[in-house]
């Protein structure tokens, strides 16, 4: 059942059958005289909407300018031709329509006549032209936090190998002949004796020490790059089509 808000929007809506096929535009809405509830709509069918079929709206659904009725397109097109004199349906015509659409009985209002609501399918009659409106996408950018980076200093231990030259002393025996130059030194002691003579031998050993020295400075900074990204969005566009006996300009 259509609510009060939808009653104002149903005229001019596009009607679809239960089979999902487009039937035509809604031309008139008939309300019960006693209750004011919607009972029938007329749908323009045939070539360029040359025919008009009555359809009960008790179980119809209206959404986003689309009226879906619980009957197939062919059933609506083949509905009985009913004359609504002075914008009203009499009791006999109502019963004829309800019988055709397989409804068990006429609604209890037994009003007999139904008041018609509007035939202006283009909205308020401000002038003779329609305004066609489209939505467009406005695309921009917004800055938001995408992540964080930080510097952390930690210590590791590595083994380094270096080659170091070291000096070592060793004892070497030298002999020299007795000459006139060294004879005095050679005979300065006893002729025959036992003696000992020693020298101290030295050698160098590698020594390791560590020295901390600064090698570089590290800092964080940001840089901006530009990339191309595609965005998608849905926009609604109004289309205007002509129905009835219309000739192109």
C-alpha cells in the first residue's frame, strides 16, 4: 500500500510489472472517496503511450520513481477498457477490474466512485519545459595518518681481523777471529776458566684496545611523492524521453 508521501510521487513514475518489464508511465491516481486511500492507477501503454490501463495498487511498491505492480506487463496491457467519466469509477467498473486482476472482492469502502489525482506527469506546472538534472563527482584529497617511522639505535658486536707487525729478538752466535785489534780483549781474563754469559730477549705482542669515535649523523625527514590513483563514484542523471504523438524537431 502506498503511503501519504508516495501518493504525491506516484503520478509520473515509471511502472514495471512483476516480470521486471517496463510497462509505461503512471498517468492518474484514483483515491477512494470515503477513505482517501489509493485504489487504482492508470498506466500509459501501447505505442507511445496511446493506451491507458487501470491497475489496482493495493500491493504495489514505489521506490526511487519506480512503481512495481504485482502483475505482468501483458496482463496490464490486456486489462479491460474502462471509462472514468469525470475522473471517477463507478462500482460496476471497479468490480470488473478487480475480477480481471483476480482479487476476491472490492475493498470495503463501497464508495462506488474514486477521485482522480492529477494528470501532470512532469511535476509542478511552472512552465512548459522540464529541467533535466545530473549529479557530478567532486574529487579532492584529504590528508590522514598513513603510518609512522622512527629511529632506534642499538649495539651489535662484530669480529674484525687486522694484521699487525710484531718484532721478536732471538739469540744469534757470532764468531770473530783474533786479530791485533781485539787481542787485548781476548786475553784480559784467565787463560782457562768456566763462564756464563746471557742476554735478555724481547719480543712485541699485539695489543687490542677500542676507541669510540663518531662516524656519521642520521636523522628522519619526510618527502612527498605524487601518484595517480583512480576513484569511482556513482552519479545519478535524469533523462527525458518523449511519449505520445511527438515529432522530432
